[in-house]
C-alpha cells in the first residue's frame, strides 16, 4: 500500500500526509465553533469540544520524528560538559 502525500511540498520540507491536513482542518473548525461569538445550540458546542479533545489525543499519540526524550540535545552540550571542571 502506497502512502498518499500532499503535492506541492517545497524542497527541503517533508510532504504531509492527507490525514494530517484533515486533522488540522478539523481542529481549526472545532476551535472556531467553540470560540464563536454566535449563539449556537449547546449540542453543537459540546460536539465540537469532544471533536477537539479527540483530535488532541490523536495528535499526542501520533509518532513524532526526532530523538526520544532523555537523550542528548546536541553536540554543543558535550563541548560545554568537557570544559567544565
């Protein structure tokens, strides 16, 4: 199965998958409904809060590339530690 990526990525940037763009769009829409100054039905606002919560959980569980927590942050830290008495 081939991953579908968003076209138009600029050189040097990682292309984003379609579900990441969908998640970001839904997150923005739910935040706009929650913060809307227009009086909306309570069920709509409650649903938007649950959607926002679910998307936040999805984002936190999504694997993020990068070093695991607790590892050295970079080569600059090693040089400072070597100079310390």
